[in-house]
């Protein structure tokens, strides 16, 4: 019987700066396809038509005020902020450790400084709207999505390559 890989340690980097000791939690992006129902004549039910990737968002929480993140707020470029999540996942049956890395580029869409109450925890939450996403496990890229450059590479297959060729990109 196998046991699942569980996150044991993590770090988050913002534009190369380590947030070790400050980052509390990272909600990694949920990958969601935009789908719509289609039912043509002669079909006994609808099928989902894939209309591409939905918006990508990463959410991070910190133990307190993050000045370097505040200074990134309102950045003009769609990819003006780079974040890199580094996670150490371990199986408790074999002890094997997997290095999981998620790299996103985007800009902060929301900064929530939390409530200000003397003596209470001061959680600082940031939502980042991403135009680029890459997931690598043990150095092997598993998923790479570049919304602006029309790239969707999954398991080594660029699923939009033929579409780019078809429109001359």
C-alpha cells in the first residue's frame, strides 16, 4: 500500500527575495478550463466544448506586513511580479522527497492587510493575477501555461502549437 506525498516544508520567493519565515500559506493556482455546453441535432445530450484556460490566480498569506509586496502594487506590466513556490513533498511509506516548484508571473490584484488589533495575529494576504504559470516536479516541467504567448505545454506536449501555426504566430 502506498501513502500520498504530503507537503512537509515550503518557501515562497518574490522577484528573487526569499520570504522564508514570513510566508504562512500559499494557495497554488487552480487550473480550470472554460467550457460550454453544446448539443447539436441528433445528439442525445450535450458535450462540453473547451474554450481554453480560465484566469489563473495565486494567493499567499504572510505573518505580517510585507513592505516589498506593497511596493509591487499597481505595477503596470501584466508579468511585472514573479513568484516562485518551492515545496518539499514526502511520502511517509518510502521517505522519498519530491521537489515541487511553481513559478508564476503576474501582478497583485488584491492586498488585504487584515485587521489591526493590538496583540492579535496580523495576517497579510495577497492575491496575484497570473499571466504565466509553470509547475515542475523534480526539475521536470509538467505544466506550463503562458496566456499572452498562447502556450499550453502539458506533459511535454504544446497543445496550442498547431493553433499558433494556423494563425501564423
